C-alpha cells in the first residue's frame, strides 16, 4: 500500500507556533527617546568639533597662502617636494637627519610686455611641510622689508642707482 503526500501531511502532528507576547516589543516612546538622545549627542559632538576648529584658526597652508598673496603683489608660485624615508635625496640636500621637504618658490613680476616672469627664485629644505611654509613666508617677508627700506632710502635726493 502506497502512502500519498496528502495522507502523510494529514498524519503529521502540526502545532501552532506561539505568538510573541506584546510585552517583549519595545514601546514606541522608548524607541523615540533613544533616537532623540542619539540625535542630540551627534549634534553636541558636531558643535564641539566646530568650536575646536575655529579656536585653532586657519591651517598653516591657508596662513602661508594669504601671507604670500599679500607679500607678492604680482603673484607667486611654490612647489613642495616630499621625500619618503627610503628615497634617495638629491645631491644639494643638506646632510641633516630628518630633512625631507624641499621647497622651490618664486616671486613673479610683470615683464616688459605684461607677461609674468620670475623675479626671485629660492630653494631650501625643511623637516616638515608646516615648517617649510612658515620659512617660505619668513624668507619673503625679509625680502619685502628690505625692499621697503631701499625704496624709502632712494628718495628724490638719492636717486636709485639702477
């Protein structure tokens, strides 16, 4: 005698699965409170980070950029080259431990036909990018002060020798 699938299914004892009791579900007001609390914590963290950023002021790059724009009226250009720990340094690098940033910067001026040309070009080495940017600004600031002294000295009674 062969048993069919419907007969087999009818013979199996089928029990009803118990439904979860309503007490195990999280009430809506608790879920809302947790979400609101997490949102307020996130907002407080964002406010604290923003205040800290404002307290520190602009980055070294932004400070150097604005100072060089102020000191070089006709424009300027700079290239920072970073050397990794195992990179071979060029021959003109100083033999000082930790020097890994080369700065090449140039002040631009207007040429005879209005085009920009390099007026002053400098190269130096530094230990970090921030120190390199600060040194570049200091270097240009010294030149700027010397230019002001020269222009005040070369008055009407002292014509410029050039």
